[in-house]
C-alpha cells in the first residue's frame, strides 16, 4: 500500500488529487464488468443496507420496549451514516439565522 501511495504522489503538488485519472464514469464502467448494473451508487446503497441490518441484528433485544427499540435503531442508523460519511446539511435558513445571532451578540 505504501509503495503504491509513493507512486501515486510522485510529481504531485500538495492539494493535487491523488487519484486524478479516476472518475465516476470510469469507476462505474469497471464495476459494470464485475456485475451487470453495478454502479458506485448501487454498491454504496447495498453496503449501507447490509451494515444497518447487521447493526440491528447485533444490538436489538426483542424484549425491549418501544423507546429502547427506537434508541437501538437510531444508533444503528448513526453507524451507517458514519460509514457512508453522511453529514447533516445546514438548514436552508442557516445564513439568515446565523446573521441574526451575530447581530444580537454585537448588541
């Protein structure tokens, strides 16, 4: 792995893309050769679904009340979000709210 990384970074400047010769189209073309219809999006969805199912299987106590079942689901869902690098987007009104907050702090 380290040997390959050294090859990849050769003749690159800090901030350059490491995998500059790879793009979504090339990746999906390759994945399609492995399985008909396979794309990066399909793989990511499968991976997320599989992980959620495994997390629920490992963490769920069938004797739990609804509150604990919801808590278990939320924890499993959070694990999937971390795996998929999901990040919560700022609300559409974030800038407006942030501006109001900043003004009130200055007063």
